[in-house]
């Protein structure tokens, strides 16, 4: 129930849902007042605010700044894994259960494909075994690792629906195999929160963020809104909000990992 409520609020409040909701509320007030022959300054303010938020958050230069603010770990030196015994790759995207281009096999795309590619790179360099985690994504992750990167998955955790459950359900599998120190692969924005969830289970974590921020040359397109930038802003805002919420829920023991 908690996960369902969280996903509903994520969809409703974060971009594009949140700004659109503000804009729609403004449009409703304008229409309501217009039927009475009156103006609606509040309605126009809400409509303008909602549309302005969408424009700003879809601007690459703003998305870049938010992404940088959400990232707290530097890039990992792939030759110095600190005695880790396994690589854990987290899910976190909508999977393709049946991809026609792969003869109906499951596949992954978008941000998750970046995690898979980086996890495979680390696995091939280190020879460490791999665990993939995610209720919906694990089958596609496992298939992509083997098919596209030649990396076999040692363990599959296929129950988790969020980061808290990623850690809670993966830790017993790893500990049963004698693993106490892991390399944790996820998006750079997500790495801080994920590493703390896994550390809360008693595992030692080597953060391996994918998509680490790096300065980019600015052009006029950096100030032109696009869908990719809006997605980046949404992901960054989710983590900037998610970390305080994680601490808030962990403090009274509502969602605290068991070491």
C-alpha cells in the first residue's frame, strides 16, 4: 500500500503532473469566473505559474543544475573496488516484457539501460558476480546483461518495488552467499539514497554511480526546453525530495532497514 501511494504522489506532484495540475486549476478558476462575467487574477496566476514551471524544468540548463545538486558521490575508480564481493544493479524503469526486435524476449531501455551497461562494464573488469534487483525489471535486466554484454547474472531479486525493498530483499540473498561488501550500481542522482538503504541492512557499500555530472559546453539549445531535460529534472527532484523523506520515515522506525 505504501509503495502504491508513493508512486501515485510521484506521478501526481512531480513534473509534468504537478505543474500541469497547477495550470489546470488556474484554467478552471478562469472558466468559473468567466461564467459570472468576472476576471480571475488568481486563476491567471496559477495558469501562468504551472506553464512557467513546465518551461523552466524542461530547460537543459536547469535540469543540469538540479542533477548536479542531487549527486553526492564521485565517479568510481573501476580498478579500486575496495574488496567488494559482488555487484548489485538496481532496477528503476518500465521494462519491455516482450521486445519484437529481440524475438519477443524481455528488454530494457532508457535510464535503466545505462545502469546495465555500467554494471556489465564493472563486472567484466572485476570478474565479480552480479545481482539484479526489481520486481518488474529483473527479467529484462538479466536478459540484457547476457544477450547484449555477455555477463551472466548470479542472483535475481524479483520482489522489490522501490529502493527500500531493493535493499531489504537483496540483502538476505547476498548474506546467504557470504557477501558482505557490494558495489552498488544505480543512477548518480539515486546513489546516495540507495547506498544508505543498503548500508542500513548491514552490508558495506562501494557506491558506483552511473551518469555522473560533468561540465558540458553551453549552446543556445541549453536554454530551449525539451522532453529529455524534463525527465532529468523530474529524476533529480525525486531524489532531492526522497532523501529527506527517507530520513523522516527511518527516524521513528516506520521504514528502517534491519541489519
